[in-house]
């Protein structure tokens, strides 16, 4: 059974840190590029960081130097360490393959985890 379970979000002050985790099950993880996406209020869901099966990484410019993506292949889990958080990082964060896993013709997503950065 395919599963994506994100956790670790919360409310944090600007400059703070959070570590997100994404536990996966099924065929989503193995040998695939995994990624974290985020969706702010009224915006589309965008990729922010990706990690290839080789361990190489990719970040969008807005999070470079602040976020670190990692993976544990044995646990089929993906992590996102977020430091120096800013109010504009506020969003629901999702993990998935890159490109996203599909069931039939529909992208499959977990419930996401809410990150709120505010003083």
C-alpha cells in the first residue's frame, strides 16, 4: 500500500528551526528522486528541495543555504532541516517523488504538515 506521512511542522519564530520527516510505504521511495514541496495560502504547490537516489540535491534559490534535504533509504524516510526560517516560509509542506507519484491519472499526496513562521 502506498503511503506518505509528513510530520514535524509547527509554529516557530522568525530565525527558528524545524525538522520535517516524511515516512513512506510502498513503491514511492525506492531508487527515486524524492522531494519536498510547499503550498502557501492561495498559491500553487511548488517544489523546494529534491534529493536524487545518488544523494545529490537540488534547492530552489529562496531556500538555498537554509534548508537541507536528506534521505534514509533503509527507513524509506525523507527529511527537511529548515533553519533561519522566515515568515514567507509559512506553508503546508508535502513530500513526494519528483515528479509526484500518481495513482491512475491523479497525483497522490499525503496530508502534509503545516509550518507557520510568525512572531
